[in-house]
């Protein structure tokens, strides 16, 4: 599993959905709407989420900006972490529902046949 999928298992960051490129991604040279993960920045973001247990968002954002060279504010970090956590919860809830439905025999998912 790549770090991009570990941080956010949904497909939220596959394509551009607004005017700004999400932190930790860059646009493709061939398709300006396709996003390519920057592994170094995403690994630093993963480490930063662990630092948030002991430090403030502003301190961690400052460290993250210095470490990667790409600027992020404390509020931007807070929004990114909040969005990723919400997406993870949604993803786990969906997988749990699919497993429960399949166990009851109501629905067969495509992954079960693959």
C-alpha cells in the first residue's frame, strides 16, 4: 500500500476538483486535471500527523514547510488532517457495510469474484 492510499484510501486526490493542487500532490504534465502523489511530501505529512500529538498545528506546519520546501499553514494542515480522517472513517464504514451485506448473502461485491 502506498503512502497516498494509507493517508487517504478514497479516490479524493486522484483528479483536480478545485483551483488549488492539494498539498503532497502535483499535476501531471500530460493531463492538468490528473494528480500525481509526491511520496516525500506525503511521508512527511504522515510523520507530521504523529507530531500533532505533542505539538500545535502551527509548529508542525512550520516544520513541514521547512522540511519539504512546500509551504503549508497551520489552518491548511488542520483542514487536510480533518479531511483525511473523515475520509478514512467513511471508507472503513463502507467496507464494514459491504462485508456485513456479503456475509448475510444479500450482496456479492465485485472484489469477491476477482
